[in-house]
């Protein structure tokens, strides 16, 4: 059995963040463990800083900031290319 892909969605409760959560959850497959993290919590903000997140919403996959999040814009095709929605 393969391990689940860890998908972290960094949000702050804004409408764009909610759209990102819906997008990621809609793309996720049974191999994805999606966790929504609120940047308003100190520990989450520190984790985001450790990843180098400068814009939200942002997505990290298996401990690495997805390339699509480097510029602050999430796109379905870029998230799929990063591995979301593909079985391991």
C-alpha cells in the first residue's frame, strides 16, 4: 500500500482562499490527504514562512510549495501537474 500524498492548503478565510480549498478538494483523489491550514494561527504562519509562502492561498505537496503557488495564483492544471488528483 502506498502512502498518501500530503496536501496542505494555506488560507486566511478570504473568498479566494475558500475557492482554492474547493479547487484542491475537487481535484484530490483517494491518494491525497488534504489539510486546510489557517494562517491566522501562529504555528501555521510559521510553517508557511518555513515553506517560503509569500501569498495566499498557497498549496504545499509532500512538504514542498507547489510551483503554481510561487506567484500567488492557483490553477487546476498546475495543481494536477504537481500531483494532485493522481493516484500513487
